[in-house]
């Protein structure tokens, strides 16, 4: 049965458990104890806060100095992150996705670092880098621009190690250097992301890479077996028909007089013209010799100055029109179409760039 009598405690009194037992305290004593405890607690928090701020400020100073040093030396490398080797290309906002896919995002997520190690994709990536250098470099984000320079450095290093594909890389570096000379002068328009000193340093690296490529010396094979000149003339011509660049034929003809005579074959240059250019383009640039023969060799170089060459690659990027997914040819993607092959199209480097022009 509850006790209904008058409370024996005075107003403001209460029992508090201590180490010595239960003691009766008043409100004033309690407030004093609480104030002392809160003061001690605040002092401890302030001391720990000061220590934490001191450590944070020290770490911030060290990080700022490191960033400044890395920016001046341009030693920062962007890690190449990608979850999949394909990317969904969306050109507008939907309920499921907000925003749209950009060229810089595709350049970051697609596996270009591994692509340059594959001989089937190497020329495709080099051509793509050249097209971006001509006009699309300002459209890349800051991270994508840094990734572009890192991939370019790996391409140059691969050429220096393998001693192959020297001419395309030299043309790529020259195109990029000319574009950067024009873009750096327009820094007031914010066409490039980052400090001007970083881009000047990158231009110096490009000049250094060009010098290294100019000084490259092709090592002769150590074996003393059969060479090209030891083969019959018919086999030599068959090998020359496999070359797709007229400049390679001219260089081959300078090796010895015998090869020089074979490289003047009219049928060889005729097939080169028909391979790279259409019949309409050839008819517009006809050149006839004094004997009434077509000058196929002269026509080839004249057509090369007027029209772009036909591009063929062993492996290219593909685009699924049903799923709107961009992927490499030998890498499958989660297609939801009944017949995935019917809705897949191969993209040239120019088509890849045009895909992101909204």
C-alpha cells in the first residue's frame, strides 16, 4: 500500500550514492558539483580540441607543401579507376539518371591504359588521341586532361621501348604541341583546366619526347638468317602490297637500288590509291604522264594532301543502339536485346567523338 504521508525530505533535497554510502544533498550542492564537473569536462575537451587542431593544421601544412611541390614538378599521377570496361551513354536526364555522359567521363572510364598494350587497339587509341588533341582537348574535364597526358606518356614510353610506330607518335606530339600553343595563349578564356605553369611544363615534356623519338636508333637483328633482299622479287612485291602507307614504301625503296625499283611498280601505287580513296576522288585528281599512263604514285600523294586516308583497325569500340552502351569489341556487355549483333555498330575514332556532341 503506497505511503500517502508527508514527504520527510525538505524541499530541494535528494539522496546521492557516493563511495562512502548514500548522502543527502541539496539543489545548490548538486548545481555546484555539476558546474565543477562541467568545467573540468570543458577544460579537457578544449585541451583535446587544441591538440587535434594542432595535428590537423600540421598535416594540412604538409599536404599543402606536397601539393605545391607536385604541381611544380608535375609528378602527380591520376590513378586509372574503372569499374567496367563499358559505359552507358545517356544524353539527357531521366528519372533513373540525372545529367548526361561526357567525352571526359568516357575517356576516364574506358580501359585505354590496357588498350595501348594491345597491338590490335594501339593505332585506334593513337588516332583518338590525335583527334582529341586537334579540337576536343578543352572539352575534357581536369581529371580527363591529366589522364590524357598520362596515357600519352605511356604511349611514348612504349614506342621508345618497342622501337615501333615512331612516325604516328611523332605526328601526334606535333599536333598536340601546335594545339597547346594556341590554347595556352587563350588562357584568359579558361579553355584549359589548371595552372598555366603546369601546361607549360607539359609542353616542355612534349618537346623532350620529340627529341627522344628523333634520337631513337633501330637496333639491327642479331640473327644472320634470310633477309628481305634474299627473297624472290615476286615475294618482295607481295610483302610490299601489305603496306598501307605510301611513305613506308618510299622509305623501303631507299634501302637499296633493287628495292627502289620494285617500289616504283605502278600496280602497287594503283592499289594504294584504290584502297584509301573513292573512285570519285581519284577521277577528280587524275594525272597523266607524257606517255599517256596514269601517274599513280603522284596521284597518291596528291590525294593524300586533299582527302583523309581510309581507316581500318583490328579492334574498335562498339556501340549498342538498344542499350546505349559503349564497349570494346571483344568485351561483352549486358545487352537486353533479343539479337544483340543486329543493334551493335562499330565506331571509328571520329564517330566516337561525334557520339558526345549533343
